């Protein structure tokens, strides 16, 4: 398979790249990528990336492990703060899906990334939780009407082991998710037949 990983240099992304590279051709894109630069908050940038990739031949799967949202107490979040998550993690991933048919093969797959905050939020995460929940609903609805029989899923995991040192204090009592376990979610989406699924990996 030929797989595009957006955010492939991040904590989660680099594990996805490492895992799928064992048996597949993987293209790594991201904001700081020299070869495949993309900012998912900018629709033109996504279209440019897909055009660039199409020139190398169509791909079988897109995995997006990129997107940001502002963390702060609800009382301190400005409207502009909410727009960070709406533009990046929510509409960024929605636009990754909207234009994917331009470079994906028939029956290809798209896998988005959210997180446990959609179902089990913690203090200071109203914006991130809202955006994650929005993507879950989007995936379930959009999967019904994807072009070219493209499958669409989202992996929603708890705090992953590689990032636990950074987020532990925000998530009291949440068990860290082993990286291998998190990868099962992406494998299930890319290699399986499921579509419209929110793949939850919370323990
Ligand atoms: N860490 C966790 O425990 C955890 C658990 C569940 C869900 N998540 C979610 O999973 C996603 C990835 O998390 P992570 O911990 O791997 O984050 P990370 O270490 O900060 O990595 C994010 C990656 O995405 C890229 N990126 C960020 N914004 C982008 C944009 N607008 N356009 C294109 N690329 C962009 C970054 O590229 P540059 O470095 O080049 O900017 C980086 O490679 C996030 O949405 C996060 O909320 C994380």
C-alpha cells in the first residue's frame, strides 16, 4: 500500500509512520516537512499537497494525526481561541476528507485522529473536547456519502504512553495507552473493512 501520513513527525504520527513503513510505502507530510509541506488549517495547502501526491500516482490510504486546539479554562477562552481548534483540528481534518478523492484510489481509506476528551473531558479542555466530538459526528455522517467507496474512520485514544510525561497532571487517574495498543486502532481502520467508525482506545 501507499499511505500518506499527515503529522507524521509528531508523537503519534512518527509511531504510525514507523509501524506502516515495515510493510508499506509511507509518505510523511506536515507543517515542517521539506518534501511534503502542508498546513491543514489552510485549504489551499491541502489541495496543493494532494496535487503534488497525485503526480506520484494515486494512494491507498490517508492518515491524519495533526491538528491543534487551545487548552485553557473556559472562562479564559476567547472566541479567537476557539477558532484555533475549529480551523485546525476540526475543519482541517474535515478538509483533509473533502478533497481526498483527488489523490485516493477507489475503496481507499481515510483515518482521522481525535482523543478521549470527546467522551471523558478534563479541566481546561472545552475547546478540544468540542472539536473531537464534532469530528466523531462528522465521520459517522460523512462515511455514508463518501465518493469512490472511500472508507472513513477516526481513532480516538486516551493519553498515549509517549506523551504521558507531558499530560499526566491534566489527566488524573487516566491510564496511559501503550503505543502498540494505539497502533491497533490505525491498523483496524487502514487494513480492515470498517467505515464510519469511531475507534475508541481508552484503556
Ligand atoms: N498525545 C496524546 O496523548 C494524544 C492522545 C489522543 C489524541 N491526540 C491527538 O492526536 C493528534 C496528534 O497528537 P501528538 O501528540 O502526536 O501531537 P504532536 O506531537 O504535537 O505532533 C503533531 C504533528 O502534527 C503536525 N501538525 C500540527 N498542526 C498541523 C497543521 N495545522 N497542519 C499540518 N501538520 C500539523 C505537527 O507538525 P510540525 O511539527 O511540523 O508543526 C506534528 O508533526 C492531536 O490532534 C492530538 O490532540 C493526542
